[in-house]
C-alpha cells in the first residue's frame, strides 16, 4: 500500500459520465478550504492504479459517493465502495441523478442506502445542498480525523511487514487507546486494523518500559554470563570438538535453569510489590517474568502475577506539570471528570481523567502565581491575581474580566448560587492617611458592578452570607456591619466580635462569638440583638442546633439553650459541684441534643481526671449521664457524625459508647506506644480507627473489628480521605498507604518529598497526589466493592432468599449483599473448605482445614459467626480433616462430618459429630462410620448417616446421644424422616423414584419396623411421603415407566401399616398434596388429569382434565 498521500477531507467516488458535476462539486469544496481526493488529479499515470485508489480512500476522512444510474452500475465504483466499507469509512451519499430502474436500484450498496442522501439534482438548490454537505463533513470532526490518521499509520505499519518502528510511541499510545475506547460507540467505527495497530503499540510500549525497569539488572547478568563463557572458552580451546559440544550443552542447561530461577524470582517480586500497593512496578515485573516464554520457560505463577497486576484496582495514570516551578491542585469539578490546577506561570489548567491537558487558561502573561476555583455546577471557572479577576467557561473561553483598577484582589467567590461574584481587594495607592483598607465588590455574572463597600479593615475581614444570599455580615477588630444584597449597610456597630459569625439554616438568624468586651449574642437578619450571655464571665462558644431551632451558648460555669426564633431561654445547665465545663456542643444528629462535658476542677489538665458526660434536650431532659476517666480534657469525647454514639478517649483504651444502650466495645492501647489517645470517626459514621505505633486498628460502628492495618513504619499521620471511605497512613519520610474500610490496602506511594492534600473526585474513581512541582494522577478502578464475581472463589453459597452470599478464597471468608456490597471479612488462618447459612440467615457455619500435606501443627475446625455483629458464636476443633457441616432445620443443632483419609482404598472410617449451636459437643463420642457418603439431621433430633455397601447404601439412624435406632439397606440413602404428632411412630423413605418406605414404632434405644409400605408388587413407591392428620400416612405407588395398562394409586396407611384408603388412577401419578383444613387430597397424573379426593372416604370429588401434562399443582 502506498504511503505517499496526504490526508484529505474526502474521497469522491463517481462515474466518468458525471465528471462535469463532480468538477463543480470539487471546486466548491476546495473553495471552502477542504482537501479533496479525486482520481483525475491524484493518480500518476505510471502508478499501480488500484493501490493508489485504496491509499486515497484510506487517507480520506469521508467517502462521498455520487449516486447516478452509471455510478451504481460501475464495477470500479462498486470496488471503491466495498473498500471504504472494509476500512470503516464515513459515507456521505450525494444524489446527482435519480436511479429509477429497479434492476439498477438493487445494485446500490447497503452502506449507501443506510445513510441520509444529500440532494444535488439539477432541480435542487446547489448552495443549500452545499451547506448540508458542509455540516456533514464537520460532524464529529475530531473523531473522524483521528479515525483516518490512525488508519493511515496502521496501513503504513501493515505494508512494512508490521515493523515496530512504525508503531505509536509515548503519549500517542495512551491518546490512541482513549480514542479507541470512545470510538467503539461512534460512527465510523474503528476497524480491526485500528485495534491491532493500537494494541501492538501498547505491547511495544510496555516492552520498552520493561527494558527500562530491568535493564540494569539484566545487563549485569548478561555481563557476568559472557565473562563466564569467555573464561570457559579460554580454558577449553585445546579440547576436542566433542568436549566443546558437551560444554555447550551444559552451559545451555545452566542458562535455562538460571532463567527459570529468574522467572520465579521476578514473579515473587511482583507479588510483593502488589501487596505493598505498587501496582505499576508489579505489572512490569510480572511481564518481565514471562520474558523467555518463547523458549518454553514460564510458570503458572507468572500468569497469576500478571493477571493480579492487570486487575489491580489502583494504577498511576499520569504525572501533571505546568511550565513554571510549582503546580497547585484546586480540585475536581462537580461530576469528577475534570481537574483544575494553577501555577506560578500565570495560568490555570484543566486536565481530563486520563491526564490529558484539556484547556490552558491564560490569566496573565507576566508569570505570576494565580488562584482559581470552580463554580458549584462545574460550568464556570474563576481565576484571580494582581488587580484582575476573570470568569471562564468550562471549555476554556474567557467570558468576563473584572478589572479592579490597580486594587490587589485577595478573595473571589461565587454567591447566590453562582449568579453573582464577590471580590475582596486592597487598594495600593490614593488611600486616606496612607492607610489602605479592603473593599468588597459585588458583580453580576455578566461583569456588571452591583455594589461596593469599603470595609475599613486593614486585614481581610470575616465575611458571612446567609442561606438565601440576601444578607451578609462583615466583621473585624473594629466592629461589624450587616449589608443587604447590594452591599448597602443595614446595621452597623462598634466593638470587637469574635471570629465565627454563623447564620442558621433558614437565613433569618445569626450568632456572634464572644470576646473579652463583647458577649456572645443571637441576632436577627437585620443585626438586632435578641439575647446575650452575660453575668458569668466570658462565654467560650455559641452555635445553632442542626435543625436551626435553638442556639447553645456556654462558659466554664454555665450553659444556656435559647429558642432561636424568640431568643428566650429554654434551659440553663450548671456543671456538677466540683467540676467545670470543658466542652459543650450539639451532637451531629437531626434531633437537637446538647453534649455537656465537665472535668474535675481540682485535677490538672493532662492528668487522668474524672470526667462527666451528660446529654440533654433543649428542654433540659437528661438523655445520658456517664462517668469515666481520661487525660484528654476537651478531646476526651468524639461524637459519631451520625449521632447517638460517642468515643470515650483515653491513652490506655478507647471506648465505644451508645447513648441508649451503654458501652458497646473497648479498644485497648498497648502501653509505651506513640498514640493520639483517641478514636477518629469516618465522615460516614460507619467506621472509626484507633492508632498506635505502626498500627491502625479499624472498627465498625457496631463494635465489631474490621482489621488491624499494620505498616512497616511509624505512622506519623493518619486521616480519613475520600469522604470517609478510605484511610491514609503516612510515615515521617512521606511513604503513604491507602486502605479501604474492608481492611484491604489499595495503594502505596513514596515520592521522596512532602506531598499535599489528596484530592479525590466525586465518585472516588481518581485521586491526585500533589508535590511542589508536579501532581501524580491515579486511577482507582473501583474502591467501592465491585459486583460479586461468581467465578474467582473457592466456594460460593447463597442464603434462602438470595439476599446474602458467602464466598471463600483460601483462608478468608466474605459476606456479601446481593448487589455486590461486601459486609464482612473473616480471616481464619487456615483454608476454608465449606460454609453454609442458618435457615434465618443470622449465622454462618463453616469448616476449615490445614493443607492436605500438613505434618506439624495441623488444624481442623468448625466455627459459627453471627452475621449482624461479625463475632464468633461458637466452634469446635477436631483431630482430623473435615468434609462438611450443616445446621438442623431449627438451627439448634450442628452436624459435622470428617473427611475420608486421602488415598484410602479399603476400610475408610469417618466420624460424625453432633454439636449445639454454640459448638458444644452433644455426643460423648463421635459416631464412627465406614465410608460415610452423607450425614443429615432430621426432625431436629435424629442423625442419619449413610454409606455405600456394594451396590446398596446402608442408612443408620442415631439419636442425639449417639445411640443407633434403626438401619435401612436400599439402593439409595434415606432422604425423608417424619414423626407422627405424638412421636410414637416414624416413617422413613429413601431418595429415588423406586423408594424404600418403612414404618417404625419409636422406642428410646431402638426402633421397631412395623411394615415396609413400598412392597406393592410391580408398582414402585415414590419418595414423596406425606403425614396426614390422625397419624395417617400417604404414599404414591406407580406402575412401571413402560406400562400398559398403567394402573397406579395414592395409598393412605394407618400406624399399624394397614391400607385404609386407596385413590386409584389409570395413569402414572406425577404428584399429590394434602389439605388438612378441608380433608382433601389433590393428585395429577402424566396425562394432565387433576383429581380432588375426600381423604377420609376415598371418594373422588372433582376431575379437571388438561391438554398437556402438569409440571406441578398444589393447594393455595
């Protein structure tokens, strides 16, 4: 294929008879700036004609087909159309002359018919048609141009025997992969050559990265190997050719063994790096371990390592830099798809999730450090620096430049939900008495100036807007002023107010913080005082309740709750005698509840002091009253953000306290460890952690432990990130590990320098790690637990209603919701081999066994976990390997089977144990059995153990004391055991269509067989056995499968084993059921006939025929 053509906007396929029109069309398109490929101009006379045509189509963004009777009949045009289809080109059909002949219309290619035609007939307006054609050429232009560009490059690669030198390199590879991902849902779609070319480019790129990673080590190995070969060759120059050949074979064998060892070593390194959270390094090492696969040197562990590294959910995507010396992360937009950064080069930049630079916003060409921010909806960006503030569209267009006439802009923010802009700027000249003060300006989003206000403050004042943006309070050391939404003063007063002026949720009240000269106050929206706290010394704080209905103000000697609407006192609280308030605040819950924390007044701060914790309602009702000891003072209590729980902090332990039920759990802190002596809640309130030394202990809010996050370094900084869904732990030298709330480590990084605050996007799919001069972008493929994968586990079991599932892999058991949310993780320490839910899904029973080749310290265990709390309910250790375990139907008993001895061929004894639901053995000795095939609990009190004996199965019935009561030998094991209401008789049935059914009289130590109810001559008895009222039984006796006639019956028996009623059927009976309230029996046979009988008399009540056999029928 030729590679000498420039890329064009369109290739025109036409018939020579339409040449005058095509010339006119080509001239019009060229006049509009389009490059057009047509065969009268671009094909040299000596060129290979068809190769040139193919190259012209490949290098064109669009394929224009001129429709006429001659073009649809042209063989050349048909070949051109087919090649364009094969290359996935975008078709633009142009109708020049109508095709009216049916035979000609049938020749129009489907790809031409499947697109909208543009009409250029002589009767049509040529200019209007040209506008339509222009629009078609420009539609999704970027995608179409990329489609052509990559096709041309792929064609060059293919035509040069797929030489790697023609592949994409560097960022071209990731750009092409991003285009391919998006292009799959667009037209024209990428072709197979596109996919092969981009995939091969990625493979070559990975190979180059592997070389960079391993080159030094490999070069050393090769050098040593070459030196060794040279020495050997020098020492053996005088040896015979045979000796040299032998030596060569030995060298090759040694080399192969060395490469084999190297492959395993690299696999181990890959696994270790992945465990440390270094996914990229793990991937490169796994690839390198497969370096000599072409020579037959590989291990299954290499494939496992490669798969694990590829599926690793955290990957470093890109490193972001600006042209200056620094880069600052502003944050993600509202939907988390774009990242905003600033630098000291006078620009702000917008990046995509893939690390590609989307826009550069040039605020200034003077190389200054700028500030920036998103509007809440992510549709606007603002930047400010020096004397200018600029508003930009999300796609990088400058919309408004707010000139401040030399005033230096210090703050900029959106107000009134983004419809207005507020700036705060400091003049640098023409100031009264040379004392410049900050000026507020309010702008419309179109850049119009709405109002200004000189704050009179030489330092930036505190500015607090209310909820509906109609009032703003500006306060500093000289006083405060209330302004309206045009910055016009409404109320102004002198006097220092404390920092922290706060509006309530409705925007009609605000509070001011106390100072030494001004009391804490509650005010209306105009600034008028409704109440103040006076007479007890300086107040410490004043806050609104979460529902904005009350205000809480306090000092060390007094706490008051006011009605926020009227300012009236609703309750006044004094600390207990001998104590003073250490901290007072609202609990973060929807209901207004105040927490009062007081410390013994005689106990020095820092000592272990008696503490009093009280929780009250606004009316003074006591909700909780707790006494405890702590050295943490005001930090001795940490409330749950969801309310109703607190952590009681101390340096020896942290207690989880529920305000309703009391202490739930305590987390002891080992002595002598560096610790903050406190528990830290996540923002969700679902988890908390306690840290000491290199350990972070992670817990759920219900008091159950999650895991102990252990690190190889002293944790100098621990914090919740990603809205409380992840934990970040950092060492003193900057190494950071990120963990999820299941206790799994997601990522690990150490950039050798101090890093800034992690910035996660909205869906927590991406995070950036900022340093001073660059930002590292990571992709978190899925930190929220992925949907439950049904293929990767050693075992999976659903509960009855399929709302929960348990899976196990190696030594770890997982509990899931049906939507894939992981609820629990239990690490057992030995491999799990079986698990099951209790009938009500409140408990999980599992068995675990050491490896089969275990020789020392082998463990075999059955254990029960509580689903709600995650705690161990009970368990039992055994001396031999376990096969399975199960609950009784009422969940009060557990049956455990031991496994057959491996490679056992003759006598293979197994044991069956019966346990209570807390794991306590109920049998003095396990039931010994030979070749146990199955063990079940029936009627919640009898154990049935079955084993093969030749062609038959022997089923034995035991009571809960381990005494054998009965034995049945049949072709299949027992599958049914039912008792009469008085417990005097039992009926057993084996599990097959030719069942053995026995009636027994029950005795404490042995059962007596009364009758075998399945002895019905040629008729076979079904295992479907039903207990009727009045100590009666019902069985189904069917004729053989190939019968004529097929007389069958439902038989009702008494406890003497006598038939008392027979319900005959001329055909084989598929099923029967009993209705006790009406004393009716329903039967249906294999012809579809349904009958209802009187169970007492055997009289047929009704007969309902069906045209086809029934799958089932039952009473409602």
